[in-house]
C-alpha cells in the first residue's frame, strides 16, 4: 500500500510554463516532506523540503504548498526550463528518519 | 568528497545466484538505507540501519539480507536471485539530526536477473 500517493505520472510543459506535481498522504505521523529530483542514471537529490507547520516554502523557482488539513502537498516549478526535465519524487518521513516515497513524476519541459 | 558510493553499477545474475551490493559513505552518517526503484512504483525501502550493529526491515525485505559492522558500510545481500529482484537499487544515508534531514543517495546499481 502506497503511503504517499503522487500524481501525475508524467507531465509535459512548455518552456516558461508552470509545472505542478501533487502528493497526498494519510498518516498524520509524518513530520517532514521533502521533494527529490532525479536525472537519468543518477540517484535522487534533495530539491526542497517543508515541515507541516508551514503552508508554503519557496526556493528560487521551486515552491512547495502544504495543506495540513487536506493532507496534501504540491511542488510548483515556475518558469519551467528544459534543464528541469527529470523525475520528481515527493516523500514523507516518520519514525525518526524513515522516508516513504511517492511513485514519481516524469517531467518533460519542451523548448 | 565521495558521499555515498555503490558498486557495482550494473550486474546480470542468473536465477538462484547470489551477490552482494556494496555501499559505503564517508560522511559519518548514522542512518543508512537500501531502496529499490521499479518503474512507476517509486522507491521502496528494503532495509535500514540506525547505526553500526543495528538493522531493521523496511517495506519489502523478503529475499534480502543486510549487515552493518561499521558506520561507513552497509552491504545488501541477495541469496537466491529471482526475476522479481530485477530493479535499480539505491543506497542512501542521513545524519542523526532530525531537522531538515537530507538523504544522500548513491548512483544506483542496475540489477537484472535472468
């Protein structure tokens, strides 16, 4: 059973557009929500993260929106660039440092 | 700075063979993990360790074994390889601190069982 549900599975966005990836969870024990970016042939790397006591976090073109009551969080990539083309994973942490990952979203930004 | 190093990068095994995937980290991280990544399924936790001598099962431990004799090394053992174990395996580590924890991943081992 997937503890973190992620959608969409794939996403095509034009250069300069906004990419939006959504995640949902059920377990209220999760206390930390990171997003990871993975390029082909590489391991995932931390992109941005948020704690549940914050509703939004922005770092450059990347923003996490967090809705604690709805148990949902999303990644917004503003002014998407071809270099952003990668697979994105949301994750949630509980039990100290056990991370549960979503199924991934393959983003393709068209030039 | 090497970070998390996995070997080998690729391997083909025959059904029933055994092998060990190596993982070492040079960041003095307490926590280490093994994940498998299957298409459309994300990353599933196989085993994790909170320190030398301590290991525990994750979501999908069947068919695998681990050991943690040192802080640096966390090998993953496949005893009787099965086609269902065809996957990309990632080792990761995190420091002990709980706030703003970042998991550092290795580059992965692509394993095919035929």
